[in-house]
C-alpha cells in the first residue's frame, strides 16, 4: 500500500462526490429530517433523549453503507476497477481510499446531524459532544467498510441495494434502539454482542446519558474500529484481479 | 540483455493458453507471439475470443492452463503494472469527473506528472474538452479519453480492445496514425478489431476464430497466401479452407 496512491484515490472519490450535489444534499439533509421527525413525534416525552443519540450512530452507518456499495459496484461494472487493477494501484489503496473519502464526508454529516439534534431538536447530551461526532464518524467508516465488502457479493445494482436490508436491518433491530439490549432474549442478546452496530449505539447512548462515559465509549470505539479493519481486509479479498 | 544479431525478443508470448468462461472453452489451446515495436491487429468476429485473449495479456483473466508472458514477465505481475497500458472495450473512465480530472488521476496512479496528462490529451485531440465531464462527451470522445488515460503511463506495451468502434472514418484514420506513431517510438501495440478492413493499417495480423489462430502474418502475406482481394475475403477463404480440412468440427 502507498500513502500517495491512497490519498490520490480518496481525492478522486471526493471529486466524484462533489460532482453530485444532490447526493451531498441527501447525505446531509436526510439524517436531520429523520431526527427532526422523531423529535417531533416524541415531543413532550423523554423518549427522544433515549433514542436520539442512538440514531446519530445508526444514520451515518446506513447511509454510508448504501452509498459505498453502489459506488464500488459502479466501479466494477464500468470497467474502471479492471483497469485500475492493471496499474501500480494496490487493492489496499483502493479500499483505504474509499474509506478515507467517505470518512471525510462522514465528518461533515456527523457535525451537521449532531448540531441539528442538539440545537434544533434540544437533545440533551451529558457527555462530550465532540466524542459523539467521533463515534458517528467511526460508524460511517464502518458502514463504508461493510458496503465495500457487500458490494463484492453483488453482481447488479439491484442486489447491492438489497444487501442494505439484509445486512443493516438485523443490526438495526438488535442494536438496542427498539428494545434495550439487556431486555432481549438471551440468544438475541448474544447475537447482538457480535454485531458492530450494537457497540455504536452503546457508545452513543453512554455519551449522551452519562458524564463520565468517555472510557466505556472509547472501548466501544475500539470494537467498531476492529470490525472496520476486518471488513476492509475481507473486502480487499473480494477485489480479485483475475476474474472468470 | 540485448541480443544483437538474433531475432528481437517478442513482446508478448502466449503458450498453450486455455481459458474457460461460463462453462464454455473460449480459448482451447492458443499459442502465439507478438513482436515488439509493431502494431499487431487482433482480428476476428465477435465471440472469437479476442477480448478474452486481451484480458489474459493484461492479467485480469482467470486462466485454466498455459502461460502468457509480457516483456519477459508473467502477465499481470507487478513489474508489468508500469509497462502495460490497457484500454478496455467500453471506455473505462469516470463519467462524473471532467476530462482533466480523469487524466490527472490515471497519470497519478501511473506515477506520471501533469505534463504527461497534457501530452496524452494532445495525442488524442481532446484539448478543447478539458473541462467537460466525461459523461457528457460523445462516444468517440469518451473512447479517446479512455485511450489517453492509458497513454499517460507511458506504457511499453499498449493493449487495446476494439478502440475504433463507433468512430467516424476520419477519427479512425487519425487513431491508426497515432498507433503507428506510438509503435515508431518502439512501443508494442496489440489492437483488436472486428472490422476486417482495418487489417491494412496493421504491421502484422493475428486472425482469430473460435479461439484458434487462423492466420499470423503481415497483411501483404495474408492477401498473397489466400489470393484474396481484401482482408474480409481472405478471412472467408481461410474459414472455408479450415472447414474443408477439418470436417465435422465446424457447423
């Protein structure tokens, strides 16, 4: 892997993103609209303070998963990936380039979503808002890594889009957003322990509800980073230079 | 390393290559040589295995048996990544990037500077479209951009899959003139086409049909051997004589 080629590829992916203002708009606005909607639905109750932080972890994950899996599938079907694999560019440069580019987009998305939640929707955050942004970005990069991995198994864009409910929805149901993880049946609780989104929601909830939550959020963050690295490594295995 | 006096080393050596795609034997047992410093036309109808051979030469094709060697290295090995340029059949460029953004990225990947990017742009005559998005270019312009993105790396071997499809006669002529110029600089070009009349533009021809080599000679030798008036006719005669000698295999 080369830092120069990774940065070059990240720059190229960001330039592609910049050429598509509507996608940027959707990346930034949709999480805010959904969070705002929920804040309104639960207006006057304490529910939003419980699920709001979790959503800040879920949205970047879902959005980046989808964007990345479609973007890399396009790279495969357009022939550019085949061409790149005949150049000095390594698979790791491609994976890291995508992760870096969408990670940068995620920083912007997380800043906007956290600011909107706190200042417009009145979300109470007991812990550090900065750490909340860090966890949101880690979630987004995790979504990117899993999206890269999933796109390796998709042959068409229809399949790529179908991977979203297949990979994301089970994690969404078990991450503690709907029923706290401790109240889940023991098998499901065990299952939720091995799903990365659970750690994202744990970290977000801890940061929002308790003042001295940095240590436990840091542990969750490490788990998320671990999942991300494993997904990137597996994903680079799906980028095969020689194809049938 | 140079062997003065002896015949020059071929740029591409294919030995008993066997490729199976989707359960079908596309290349049953192919052996051929591509001499260095020439424009070699890979001609044959669609489905004859041209693209498969080209993919094997650039090292992205899964191979069942046999070997492909380019400039003395196994096809697709890392020393070749700086030496071989690949232009895919459908233009592989980023439609959402501008012409110059595409070129600068591929130049950067190949380790070349912005000067190489503008030189390549000049070669394919796209200077007037620098700021345009690739997706907004015409088909011919996009395929020339795709070619330029391979030229930026200053490759010794250039492998092009049907680069002239959909181009008007003037652009096709210009492109073949460019290929001749590149070969004149000592580069090797393997250019596939299903348009037989492009045969006369090549230094040498490889005629492919159903994964087998029907002819491997200069255009003049081909016409002389078959007694045909043009390449199309020569190809027909070769197919007929092959069917006559190997009855039962053809349909």
